């Protein structure tokens, strides 16, 4: 009986040790991701600030988006979408719970960069549709376009899921058949 109790204690100690090692490994993976994400966030904010400093966002204060340079609106929309997607990645990383599988934490820089690119690209259709006058956002169109581009970038995962649903011909709520 004492032998079984000893084996049980050893097994409990092994499980606790493994859990502790997994936690340490998760912390290390999060540190590795932060090494990539922090410079990406800083670079994105620096780009937005530099573009604003060069009056690249002057179109936001124009009465109508359609009357401003398409190139300025396009680049500004891409930057705001990029900022939204990078913020999404940062929030996702900071909100990881301890129950997250270690494999779920393995995001390489290429994946993070692709997510940022997809988020920035998600703002493109909005810029085209609003600038062409197909979507009328009213008198607040420039400001609403900034908000919409940020949200398109921030919700890049949702955007990709919708595109996948459209491409596979199934509605967003249905499981594949």
C-alpha cells in the first residue's frame, strides 16, 4: 500500500513538473512573438505618424472623399488598415489564456506579417467603393472611412473567413458539407 502511495506521489509530481515546463515554454513562445510584434507595431505607428506629418491624411478633413486624390486616400486607408491588423495581433497575443495549446502559440514572423498584410488589404475594397461614390457615407465620409479601414484591418480574421465562405459557396454560419 505504501508502494502505491509512493507511485501516486511520484506521478503527481511528474504531472506538476510537466505543467510547469509547459507554462514556461508558453511564456518563452510569447516572448519570441513579442520580439516580432513590438517592432512591427512601432514601425506601423511610425508610418502613420510620418504620413500624418506629411499631410497624407489631409483628405480626412475634406468635405467629400471623392474630391480628393485617390492615391492619398488609398495609401492612408492601407496604413489605417495595417494599424488595425497589427493592433488585432497585439490584442490577440496579450489576451492568450493559460489554457492555449503550445502549438497555438507558434506564430512565425511570416504569419504575423501576412496577417498584417491581409488586414491592410481588407481596407482596399472600402477605399475603392467610397472613393468611387458607390458607397455614400454622407457628410462624415472621410472620417467614417478611417474608422471602417481600421475595423477592416482589426477584423482581418473575420474578413478572411468571409472570403473563404464566399469562395467555397457556403454561408458564414454553416459548416462545410
